[in-house]
């Protein structure tokens, strides 16, 4: 399947219709899903109706935007009116939202075609998409390996060309890490740039919706459509959204010599040597493109993981308290009393990882432990943010590996949660500081699995991310390689 811009040209020239493009995506989904399991719900009827509306506009001589008629996948923790939104959990198995999330509303207004809801770790808690209550998504590059998480369904669907672009959510790396594992581009925007209204909350101060694409340009086009102020979201930023396409230039020189910092703390012990070699080569390529490279120290970066696993579960324990069997969602059968109903509903409805994080969060917030854990974690969060602020006084952009390794085999880490948590070691500090981060493919390991380079910019400087990532992408062949799916 072609890029957004290529498909747009085919539509306006009437070389192809939106219905034809949508049918191609739906046929590919039907062919690949038995082995890939990217989608929890395929919305074929709705997709074809949206495509017909785009074709009618073209036939009437109306102008259409870049996203009109483009097949899009939506992570299944974004509310879609009249279409199930399960969050990958049994507790929301039969939940059909009565309202639409802001981002999906914006995409529908832009004429995008939603082909389905993608699989995820339950309530976005996980790094492999193995925590879904319904199915385990496979990595298109090797079906025995995981696609990353929690937005693994969206990343795999884009990599396998089941859709052109997709939306995910990123709380501690859940867009960037699966983008790295699946060899696609994934962006976690500045906190507040994209409305969270209609996103089922995991950790409200960390969650952010963002795009997946097979190219930097496709990710930029999708972000352009979903970014912007929303009065329904109290954390939404009321800022002007630039035209991101203006920053997509094939080299770095026209806009001056970019200063890029390499985060010292992300190299060394725990980093796969093959990943380190690929990232080091990518940094050299940025230098060849005209960037000035310097090593930057962010001493508190290493404390991101323990800080996150206090703050995020604490917020989750509060957010998930609403699932009690009373208002909506799953309810256990024949409880003896209301307390038994609460207990049985949550015991049967939540998976083991969700229960684990709720218990961690409840403990950290409990009387006698709040100061020792949660309050201290918030103080360390401030130190991490200050490290980034000092770094951006010296450089325009920071780079490091997106993940310490390439995709691991399914089942390899399920019995060891701490080992699984380390998959997000490089990405978590970005969420704690509310910064934008982007993963772009930068090579492959000896097993043919993709490697990602993470780029981090200052608040609301997605323009710099796109500029540098696009220049790098255009000078390397990695984005052109596709997984063989038959």
C-alpha cells in the first residue's frame, strides 16, 4: 500500500477510488489476520461507507484533504461511538461508547477511513501486547516474536500494510517501542498537544495519543490532523499548530547547523551490542548530514523506570476504580452482596498485569507509604525534567536507542515482569517530562529484526523532530524495507 500523498494523488486524478483503496486494505486484513492478530474489531461496513462519501465528494468536484479516503487503524482504547471499545480487557468486553473521542472525530471530519480497532495490552499496561485478554499480536517481521506494546496492534498493522497509518497511545513508550520493534515511525507528541478526550485513562499525567506511519511524512500528516486545542480536555494546550510538512527537507543544512546531543546514560550495560552499533552508525549519519554532535549527560535518566512504576500504577489505581460492575462493563454473576460483586467483578474482569499495577499503586498511595514512595517519585520526576531542560540549553535535539534490544520471542518474558519493564527503559523519561519523542528505523539485527533510533526534542518542538527524522530517513534505506507477509 502506497503513502498518504501517493494515494491522495491517485484519488484526485481518479486513477483509483476510495472504495477500491479501502477494499484492498480490508482484503489484506482478512488475509493476514489469522496469523497476525492486529485487529480486535474490523469495521468493514463503516469503512466502505466512509470511502463512498469521499468518492462522492470527488465526483462532485469538491476538494479533499490528504487524509480523505486513507485507511486508518485505531487503538482500541479510543472511544468510538457505536463501535466496541474494549481496551483489550474482559471487563469492557461488551462496552459500546455513546460518544466519540476527539481524535477519531477529527479523523472522520478529515475523511479518513477507519478500518478497525487494533489490539493492545490490557488498559495499555504492557510492552509486548501479550497482556491482551483476547489475542496475542505477532510481529510482521517474525511471527514468533512480539510487536512491542502496548500499541502493538497498531504498529503491526502499519508494518504489515493492513492500513496506511494508525493511532496509538503512549504512557511510557507504548508508541515508540512498538514502532522500533516493527520497523515503522512512531511519535509521542508533547503532553497536551493532542486531546485525550475519549482516551480510556491509564495514567492521566503521562498518557498521550500519537501517530504511526511507514514514513516520517505519513506520521506528520496524521499528527497535523489530530493536534490542537480541545475544551473537553483540561490538559489540552491552546497553541498554534504549525504546518509540519514545511519542515520535511532532505538535509539539515538550509535551517542552520543542528546541535544534537547523545544521551550518555543510554549506552553501556544492558544495551544489545547490535542495537548500539546501529544507533552509533545512525548518529554518524546525522553528523554527515551536517549536524553537530555532542555527548550530553542526563544523570537522573536512569531513575525513570522506578519513578514511572510508582507514579503510573498510582494513577492507574485511581482511574481503574470506576470498573466495579455497577455502572457499565462486565459484572460477575450471582454475587452475595455488593462487596462480593466488586471483588468478583474485578477478579474475573482484570488480567494479572492490571491487578499487579493496581496493587502497586494502591500500596504506594496508602497511609504511611505516600511520602516514602509517591511523593519521592514526584520529586525525582522533577529532577528528570530539569536534566532535560539543562540539556536543551545546549542542544536542539537528543538521540538514543528507542529500546535496549530488538523484538523478543512471545512468551520469553511473561514470567518475569521486571525484565519486561526494562523494554521501556529508554522511553519512559520522555513521558515523565512531557516531551515529544519519535522513533525512526535505523537498521536491523542479525535475525532481520528492526532497530529504532529515538529522537527527543523540547516541548512543542515537533518541527525539529520531523526535520531531523525526515533528513535521516531520506538518506538511509531502512524505511524502504518491508516484512514479507505473503
